[in-house]
C-alpha cells in the first residue's frame, strides 16, 4: 500500500479546473519531484494534499485513510508537513524558539500540564528544547540561535523554515519551491539541508522550477500541464518526451 495516494483528484476554482483527474501514488521514503510551467497546478496539488484546499472531486488517501476534507492542522498532526514559497516563520522570535514552538506539534503533554508545571511537562519541555537545539545545529543555524528570524538572510530564513518542518517529525514533507529567490551560495546551503532530511528517511514531494536541482534530488518526476499529469517516470525519461518539451517550450 502506498504511503500517499491521490485517486482521480480534481480542484476547480469556479469554471477553471486547476487539477483534472490526478492519479498519483507515493511510497514511503520516496523523493518525488513535481515540475511544470507556471500555472500548471503544482502548488495547488500541494495545497490539496495538505488540506489548505479541499478537492472538488476524488480522494486523497494517507496510510489508507481518507484525508480529503480534513483541516490542515489535522493533516499536519498525522505527519504531512509543508513549506511555502514565502518564508513562514515567527518573525519577532529568535531562531531557536521558532524551532521549539514547532516541536509542540508532537508534544504528548497538554496545556493544563504545562500550566501546573507537572513533572511530565517539565521532563518533556526539557526534551523539546534539546530537540530544537539539535535541529538548529543540524541545519547550520547554531550561530543564529538567538537572532530574530526577521533579521536572518533570505537563505537562512529558508533553512529555518525547513528546520521547523523537520521539528514536526514529518512522515511526508511537501517542499514548495525551496530555492526561490536565492543566489548560488544560498542554494548550495539549502540543498545540503534537503539532503539531510532525505537521509533521515522522510518522504519528500518537491515542487521546484530549477530542473537541474530536481534531477539531482529526485529519482522520479511527474510533469503537470494545465492541471493534467502528462508524464511520470525518471528524470531522463520524462524530459525526453515530446509533450513535456512542448509544455515548456510551446508549439510553433
């Protein structure tokens, strides 16, 4: 059974069909790239999987359970975490606390235990801070632990966003254009951090315009065009297809 399955998924905005009859299976530990021209439905697909959009038809199944129609926070607690094209962090909070706050998603103690400072809460709180510190170091952000997120360079903010995502212990991580707006140096750092996540066995679905990056990270690629899946296979197979070439370059 695949970890994640899209079964004839559609998403319409009025009369515009942004996703049309998408079928997709993703296995545990897979690194899948999603590419396509602007407006092809890539981000919409991530939004439907993560619950930010409800599908207009079909089903999204996670570990065999239907998650279509569930709220984003419910889906996140089940293990599907996403990042966004924009840097989404707690801007007025330091790096370490940003990651610490995300650790709460997997906390076993509750609000009342923290309010009364119970032994269980004290123990888990200490573990959460240690976990946050370990992840901050893993992503090369140790020197910025007590720097406000709003003051970090763009590439560091991206790395912080991924660190926060990893702190939520994802089974599936949806990365939406993680290299957008970066120079070559920043791209190198973020790519290294993505590889660290892959090494931990996290299943990744990557939306990215940089084809060279997708080829280097993703053994399998799907191509979307006008809401349709037009190709699914290895990078070299997919990019040789005439319909994929025409989708990117147009037809004279």
